[in-house]
């Protein structure tokens, strides 16, 4: 009878250990998938930021062209003075806006990349912890089984 109880303890410990191991591996896999999604989102954010920057640049050039044609149609000299300052100011505002938009998006994208790296590190730690927990369960179960068997055989 003692042998059967000891076997049951070992089998139970083995099943529990396998469950701990599988659970940790699946959690680690989910964490890696989340990190991959964050990396992809970061890359997509930057891709879109560059597309938006190009669009902003084109809109700015169109605005400058309208300003220029208005000045020319009004007979205004554009090589110096206020008209030139207006055109330069427009160009500068557009360049600042593009730079700001790229920097802001770049900062957010970098945060996502770092979060993904931390997620990958956490996934690795989770997988290792699952292996350690499973090993501890097996060793603990073996110890319990031995104690159960020794106690019953000693009687």
C-alpha cells in the first residue's frame, strides 16, 4: 500500500511539474508575441510619420506657391522685404512642424521598442522560472514519496 501512495505522489508531482512548465512556456510565448506586435507597431508608426512628413512638405510647398503667386499677381517684389520674410517664415514653420512630428513619433516608437525588449527579457525569465518551478515540484514530490514510503516501511 505504501508503494502505491508513493507512486501516486510521484505521478502527481510529475503532472503538476509538467503543468507548471507548459504554463510558463505558453506565457513566455504570449509575451514574445506581444513584443513582436510592439516592434511592428513601432515600425509602422515611423513609416507613417515619414509619409505624413512628406505630405506636410508637399502641402507647405503648395502654400508657398500660393503665397508667391499672390505676391506676383499683386505686383509685389519678392526678392526682399516683407514678402520674402513671409515666404521664409512659411518655409521655416513647415520645416519645424515636420521636425517636431518626426521627433514626437520617434520618441513614442522608441518607447515601444524598449517595451518590446523588456517584454522579451521578461518572457525569457518566465520560461526559466517555469523550468525551475517544475524541477522543484519534481524534487519535492520525490522527497514526499520517499518520506511516505520510508514511514510505511519502517512500521
